[in-house]
C-alpha cells in the first residue's frame, strides 16, 4: 500500500502501515446479533473499541 493521497487534518507524522493486530487485541466475537447500539457503546466505555467490517 502506498502513501494515501488524502489525510485527515492535523496528521503530519510519516505514513506508517501496520496490521490491526499489532496495535489492538482482537477478540473472537463475530457479529453483534442481539445487541443494541446502546449495549455496544456501553461496553466501549470501559476502554474497548468495537469495530464492524464496515468501520475498517
């Protein structure tokens, strides 16, 4: 992957490509069926970020 043409304002550090597993601990949960958005956000308040395939 090459350097992106567009970057978010304020990011000036050199471009660095990393695998998600290098910067985060991945838990093996697949899907959020049965959870509401409020449930997911509440779990995120404890220091966990929640990603879905559409976020990445």
